[in-house]
C-alpha cells in the first residue's frame, strides 16, 4: 500500500469525482481507477462503486474506514518529512504572541546575543490561536503564547453587537472597541506558555535555543 495511492483515494472520496481527482493530481482517470483496483485487491474488499455511469460514487463502510485511517497516515507522512528536514537544520523557528513577547523577548534576545546565536533564529509574532495551528502544521519549532480561554475577538464586537472577555492588550489598537476594566475581584490573570511541536526532535544546535527559552520561562 503506497502513500501515493492513499492520497489519491482521499481526494477521490472528498471530491466524489474521478475527473476532479485526476486533474488535481495531474494524472489520467484510468490511473485513478487503477489505484482503486489496487487498494481493493490489497484490502480484499470493495471500497467504492457506482450504481450507474451517471450515479454518484458510493463509499462502502470499508472505504470509509480506509479513508479515515488514510487521512491519519498521510498526516503522519507529512510530519515525518518535516521532522527529517528539520534534523539537519541549524536554524530555530520561534513564534510568539504580542503579550508573551513583551514579557520575555528582551531577556531571551540578551541571552542569545551573549551566545552569538541571534543569526540563526527566525521569529514571528502572531495571534495565539494562529500560533497553535501553525505549530501543529510544522511552521514553528516552538511557540510562546497567552490565552484566557475565550474566543478571539470577532467582527460582532467591532459592529457594537456583543461583549467578550479578553485581555487588555487584545483591544488596545482595535478601532471601535472599548475596554471596560474589571473590578479586582473579577480579574483573571493570564500566564504565557511554552509550546513545543509534538514530534520535534531537536538537534544539538536547536537544543541550545530550547534551553535558553526554558531558562527564561518565567512568563507571568
């Protein structure tokens, strides 16, 4: 069972079209039909069928199982490729939120500068929710982020249609949104966190960056 066939199968299930799947992967429709035949022979069960030439595709229960498992396998394949490429890299990719950056970035830069390590670190400021998503996608090795647990600022607030419980810094520069301070008994304090990509296996250079971040983890 090849990853290529699994990717084609995922596309076929999601598009429900041999033609669209072939176009997306720049192959012929007979190549997609051959993929289905190979997978069915390997699994020993029917995965997909059509009741007529104009009828929609029918995904059998076995096909649904293969689709779900294939999604996980392809995701893991992509993760493996990312980690293998990162193993020989001497750079370190760090994402941080605005609040977390203000709290600790100056101290971290000082330590990196002392060790002459600034040249190989890549930093980017993003919203905490995006940081977590991009960390999972492999765009960052490590992130430092802050979040109260509420939903991010939405368009309804800008239109005067609602109220949200957010950090002060989240509304400082947002036009049309007014922050109302809470009384001391209602305040909730936010603590920044260090997030490391699940499958990240740092090499010796990356370990040095990680150690500096951990030493400066007093992010309250």
